[in-house]
C-alpha cells in the first residue's frame, strides 16, 4: 500500500510539473507573440542626431584660416554676428585681434589656456584673439575654438579681413 501511495503521489507530482511547465511555455509564447505583433512594443532603430559644427572662415587676400567654434554662449554670439569685414591688428607679437560689433556674453564659456591656433575672446577689451604662438592663461580670456586648417596663415593676417560661416 505504501508503494501505491508513493507511486500515486509521484504521478500527480510529475503531471502537475508537466502541466505547470506547459502553462509557463504557453504564456511565454503568448507574450512573445504579443511583442512581435505589436509595433509599439518592439525595439525601434535608434534615430541619428546630426550635430552641426560651427565653423568660420577667416580670409585675408589669398590666405584662409578655418576655426571650429566651441559650443558655448560667446562662440554662438560671435557666429551670429557673421559675416564680417573687419580690421585685424597684430598684438604682442603672438596674436592677431579684431573687435566684433557687439560684445560677447561669456556665461558658460571656459577660460582659455591659449596655444598656437586658439581662438579666444578677451572680455575686458571686447576683442577676439587668434593666437599664432603659445600664450597661456589670463584673467578674462575665454576660449571660443581652435584652428582646423590654415594655422600657418594667422601670423600673416593684416589689414581688412573677411569672416564668414562655413
């Protein structure tokens, strides 16, 4: 009789496990089918976001320099003032400067550690600086961007230059 009880409970246990397993498999199949058939639940390809780079061209005669501007307030404000035809000056034998028509807001603009090819803004005077030699840091000197091409032409800029968006 004990063997019969054991066998009886064993069969009930196996049947219950098998039935429960089928229920789980059926439920999984049902959920997977819902996901496949419902476009709102399936993974969609990620959208590509195109980042627009702010680049400017500085020209004097047949010389051109391309700068890529940083994503900060002062750079955006300079970019919005373009195109410009403006006078450039040599200053301190390591930089060329020009004065944009409107002063730039330097909020969220990092201070510059100016090296050759750095484009910066010196807030106390309101001038934009193109470095053709390393300089370093100064209070009120903010980084606007860096040269992309034509770095060797910065030193030779003189007189009237044209600045435009590229």
